[in-house]
């Protein structure tokens, strides 16, 4: 959306008596080549769409409208008045009808070649293991989004965001128990990712071999070591949301107003940084056009800052720090995380495990239940192992980690030096009615002195 077109559209909305207007235009394309669950034949899934979101304010308060069309088409409708129903909605500030985004089949040769290599390596390696009832899937996905933000105060900004994700999955049966594993990686350059396929698949197969002859353990309070990368999902869910400016203002919020106070172990420094290149939560400006910036949320255990969009910033009498995000043009921006991680510490991962005489090692977490404001959680352990005499030994059965965010942060007594970021096609965040926002998470190996563990068979 060119600046001149944006300004003309803004003037049309101002002419209807609105005092402030913000225009958000989005063009998005997502291309994915994947094998279908239980089938060998790969399929393309392509989503192409664009639309305009308009936030207006005046005597009647604030309204948000969205239109599944280009800015030029919207301007024509508004100026001509031919679509009288649409014109009435613009004048009154009510919502118009919506349409489904178009799905267009395409063939991208570079993605197809990368997928063919990934498919061959993963299928051959996984099936060679000879597991019972095994099947595997893989996907190569590209994401491309262009956004423009313009306001009636003369502000104008745009951004272009793109990245690739690679995902592999495997399912099999172990002693009549369904088993599942998945691995992912991503980045800006598809050819660089493809060059690492051999190591990526080999590493996944080595970890796949670990997941056999599992044992059941007793529930209760355990010392738990969370591995690098994926387990940072827990920090994102149970701590990160409570540091978003709107939720931190909630009466039940656990972090609101505690600036400068201890909220975590002194070893914990938590950061949200949308400026890291190549991650799925990265951007140059946020969805309100504000400059992206790395934000230290917790430093050495003390609350330093929250994540703000423009609305939450006014509530806290401060300025936006570039965390206004939206799933699409259909929604207004709200405070959201981008790439959230615990900074690396001083311990090696081997030291942390050796200093744990008995406990659990968690390599991968799955879904669960969380309360956004209080941080209470119950999260499933997808890949867990017993730690005995300072060594990672046998895989465990179904487990759940249960607790609350403040206790979790305060119980961290070791932070490793092996920070790893995690993002994939499935790494998305849900908040209110805005589902599946692309994010990344990360952490080094960390140890939690005590956390409650429930077994899959029942709560203890």
C-alpha cells in the first residue's frame, strides 16, 4: 500500500466524522509441501490472501473493522458509494461480512527439490529402524508477509517478513503404547537449510533410538532438568503471557506493578527480541508500525519491563516497545511475544546433569492447560528421561508438569550455556480469539529444584 493511497483512504474515513484512523494492510502467502498422515503422496497447500484492517475512534469510542480486499478496492467502494451496505458499515463503525482467503495451487521448484531430499532421507532412515506400525511425515513450508501501517497523524511504516520451516514426524508402537516424535528447524535461506538436512535427520534418528524400553515412575515433587530449545514452551506459556502489558494489568496478574522486585531466581534473565534474523517471530516493525526492539523482561531475577502495544503503553503511562501484533488484518493489534528466551548462563549441560543425583530430564514438551494471568499450568512431557546418579538413563512413561509461573521461575537453580532457539510450522501462540500467531522460543539447559509431576495414569 503506497503512502498516497493510504492517506487518501484515511481522509475518506475522517470525512465520516472519525477523529483518529489507523489503516493496516496485509498481503500473505504460505506455501507448504507435505506428506499426508498415513500416506506417501505429497501435497501442496497454498494460502494466498490480503485484506485491510481499520481502527477508528471518536465520540462513540474505538471500533475495529476489517475488509477482505485490497486498499484500492476499499477506497473505490468508500468513494463511490456503490456498495451502500459497506458504506453504511463504515459510517456507523459496525463490522461487514467476511470471506474466506483464496487457496491457489502452485509448484515451487526449489521447495519441491528440498522436500524430495528431506522425504528420501527421513523415510529411509526412519523405516530402517524397523519399529512396529511405523509411519512418518515431513514438510517444507515458506512464509511471506508484507504489511503496511498508516495513521491519521501522518505516521507510515511497512515491513516484509519471510522464513522457511522444516518439520519431520514419526509415529510407531512400543509395547502396545502409541509413540510419537517430531523435530523442526528453520531459517531465512532454503539452500542453507537443505545443506544441513543430513545432520538434521541423523540427529533426529539418534534421538529416536533413545525412545524405547520406557519405565513408569511415581508422581510427586521432582528435580527436573529442562533441555535446550523446545522446553522453553513452558516459559513462554506460564511466564511470558503474564508479562504482556494488557494481562499484567489484570487484577489477578502476578507480575503487574512489581518493577524492580524479585520475580525469579537471580540466574534468570528473560528476553523477548523480535530483531533476531530468520526466526518465525521476527520483524522490523510491529503490526502498529512501531520499531521492533529487544526487551529485557526479567534481569537477574528482577522484573525490568513489560511488553506493550500502543494501547497498553498508554495504560502504563509509557511508550510502545514494538510488541503490538495481530494474527491477521481481521484483528486489532494487542501485546504479544515474538522470540522469547532465557539468556545463557555459566553451567555446561553436562555439569547440570552430573550435579543432579536423581531427577527427570525433559527433552520435549507438548500441549497442556495454562491460565494466562496467573501462570498456573499442567503441561505434558512428550520426551522425558530418568536421571540416576548424575546420568541420563531410561525414557519415562506419560508425565505432566504441574505448577505456577512464579514458583517455577524462583525454583530455577542452574542455567546452562547452551542457548538454543526453537521454531517450526507448529510453533504458534494462542491468546484470546487470536490463534496461531507465529513465535519462537528458546532457552539453554535449566534445572528446576522442585516441580510437581503427575503420571499419565492419574494425578498424584
